[in-house]
C-alpha cells in the first residue's frame, strides 16, 4: 500500500510541482473553450489559439525555470570569455 501511495504522490507532484505551468495551461484551455462555446469562434481558430497559447506557456516556463532555477533563487550568469 505504501508503494502505491508513493507512486500516486509522484504522479500528482508532476502536475502540481510547477504551479505557474498548471495555472497557465488551465487558463489557455479555458480561453479556448470560451472562444468556442461563448463567442462561437470556429473550432479550428480556437485550436490554433490553443496551440499558440501552449507554445507560449512552454516558452515562458522554460525561460522562468532557466532564470530562476529549481531552487527558487536566481542563477548566476556565466562569466564572459
């Protein structure tokens, strides 16, 4: 039973560890759903917005992790050559 609970904790940790990414993905999906169901946009246009939004979230998360690092402290830049 403890092995199963550790596996579940690990899986949940994959989605909750980076709060920024989780909230940003939910926001992009919510915006795409609103575009289709409330505004009545063509689903292909909403799909393109979804793709662009997810790519932007991925880029922002990558830059954020690269600049802050896993420890939460800003990383030092490499000295110039």
